[in-house]
């Protein structure tokens, strides 16, 4: 059995690859860069872009299932780039699965697809897609998720997994960004402490594999999306400071009022848009919303349908993260 993982060089994708290999699966990876560790693991590495439908079709050919984790996840950039990678890329994967008669597609989504900027407290998967998004990333991921779920059929079973704030050893996104901001003196808490959910990487991966194993025409998981978290919300500042502590950095003690931070973000975005600056603004409205509003989710559906249980606790995950981070060149 051969399983394709798109975005297999990224944090979640690479972790799914490792888990599949540990189960004895044959794994093929579609990614843009060259990742020596994947070659060392013995995967079938296909370098290319999900924006190329012919390349995607060639990568999917001969596979028994697909995990689509490739995405453009930056906080800033041209809408066209986000749309082409996140939305059209997902469409190309769907089309290739249909063309090559692949029976299973597991899509890595995000809870941000239901987050318009307001607080999200304890919602389940019945929460609707908002009519407005504060950033291109969630907007284009929502479009992609809709297409993935709509593609569910007797020929192709699909499911979307929405892990929230994934962290842990091997993190190539959240923690490095946090460390960079802290070292540059650009990290502040925003507004009053709010409850948020997070997901340790091994738990996120186990949810993906559980969905894959249960995916079949007419199954309970087919055509559905699932929130995945630790199942125990905590205050955002505590999580940020625990992450910084794992990286050997002091805690953040300064706080900016949420209205002031939102004003600064709006001004920064206006300047960057006006002058078409290619760099990332120091702050964006999406980032302010993520830092200043509650966002935690009901994972009852994942527990029921996927048999999901966050096996690695928050405390144990932080111990593992600290052990890994100790050897990183921060």
C-alpha cells in the first residue's frame, strides 16, 4: 500500500510521514523543497508544486490514499498566492484522486475556517463558515475545505481534520516565529487573558491516522470536519510563556490593550497595502484577534467518531518540547 503525503516536509506533514512509516506503510511525499531526512527515511520523494495539476496527478498515480497537508500559511502576502496554493492546490489533489481512483483523502484544515475575528468559545462542527475573514490564509483554507468535503462520494471518501495551534518537537513554524519576535523585542500580550486550545503534534497526527483508518463510503467520518485539540483550554499568555520557557527565553510581561493593538494592525496593513511592501507587517488584524480573543472548541465529535483521545498531555508535551528545543540554534 502506498500513501501520498503532500507537504511532507512541513511540521504536520513530516510527522504524518514518520507515523505512517512506523506502521509499515509505503510513503510517497510531494513537496517543493529537498528534505534529506525524508530521503534518509526511504520515502519516495517527488519535488514539485501543488499548483501544477499535471505534477499532482503524477504524484497521486498508484496511491491507495492521500493526506493533503501542503499549504501556504504565512500571515501576510498576496491573495493570489494563498488562493493558488491552498484552494487550487486542494482542487488539483481532489481532481487527481478522482482521476486515479484513489479511495481516501484526508485534508489538514484549521479551526480558523470558522473564525471571523470574534471570540469562538466551545463551538462544535456545526459552527458556520463566516462571511468575512481577517486574513487570506483562513479564507482560502475555508474554500478548500468546502471543496474537499463536497467531493465526498462512494468513489472518493474525504474528511477534514482541524487541529488547533499545533506544537511540539520539530516545530518549524509557531515556535520559531515566537522566538524571533521575542528576541526582536516585538512580542507583547494583547488585551485580557483569554482561553485558547492547543494541540500537541503527536495528538494531531493520531487524529489524522484515525480518520484515515475509519474513512470509507458511508462511514461516520466521510464528508465531515473535526476539531482536534488537547481538550483542555488554557490561558493564552500561559501557553506563550511556556513555549518561550521551552526555548530558554524569559516570559512576556508587557501587555498592549486590544483596541490599541487592533488600530496599530489596521494602520500597518494600510501602509503595507498602499506601498505594496513585500515584507510581513509587524502586526496584523488576524494576529491581534488570535492573541486577544477566546478560541477553544468542542471535540466531542472527534472523540465519538474517531476514537480520538489526546494521549500526550500538555505537561508531558512541554517536557518533550523543552528536551528538543535545548538543541536548537535559536
